[in-house]
C-alpha cells in the first residue's frame, strides 16, 4: 500500500511540476522560443482572467484615477504593437497605426474616455491579431538578432523582456480591478 501511495505521489508531483516548466516554443530559435513561451503564457492567463466579463465589468473603474480592464488590455495591445513595429519591422508608427493603437499607450484621461463601450472580446480579438503578427515576425529572427543592440544599452532581448514584464505588471492591475468589481 505504501509503495502504491508513494508511486501515485511521484506521478502526481511530476504531472504538476511539468505544468511549470518553460520550454522554447517549437519553430523559434532557443532564446526567442523561451520568450515566446512566456509571452503566450501571460497572454493566456490574462485572457482567462477577463474573457467572461460583461460590459459593465469591462468598463468599470473603481475611482477616477483607475483604469478600466478594457483600457488595460488595450494598453497591452498598444505596447506590443509599438515594439513589434520598432523591432520586427524597423520602423515607426504610421498615422493609421498611431490612431488605432497609439492612444492606448498613454493610459491618460483621454484614453480612459475612449476605451469604453466595447466588449472585452473586442480587445482580446485585437490582441490576438497583434500577437499573430508578433509570432510570425519572431519566427523570422534568430538568437543573434535577439541579442543585437537597437540602440546604446538596449537590445531586442531586453525589449521583448520589457513587453513580457509589462504584461505581468498589468495582469496584477487587472486582477486588482476585477477584485474591486461591484458584487
């Protein structure tokens, strides 16, 4: 009996442990593949947290200084688009891209007013669209590109790490806002 319980414990522990292992995503260079795995994990976790919100929850701000969950997700979209264009395409925003995504980069009073009245699916679909472009672009790069500098003291690896940490930071804010939703 003890051997069976011990074997079951080992099996369950190994299954649970496997869920927390970061492996490079297939089809990418080693380092980029690890970053992609982390970016995808964060996006999936945020999506799971917000995907079932109704309109009132998506637009809710617990005080005048807070951001809504819709605005925060749009901010994540904006940030990813910005760095995607800068690092993967080597250019600046077009006027159309600035109009579509740029305002969300600021999270200011103007953007708080703009990002209301759209269902959470609107923001998640935009993020899906942007992420597909990110994934396609990163597949064309290698680890030498990843460690190459884009300016003094900043390389592509740091930029994409920043995108990832940005998502993790705002995941916490999203959880805070969600925790404050009226019951």
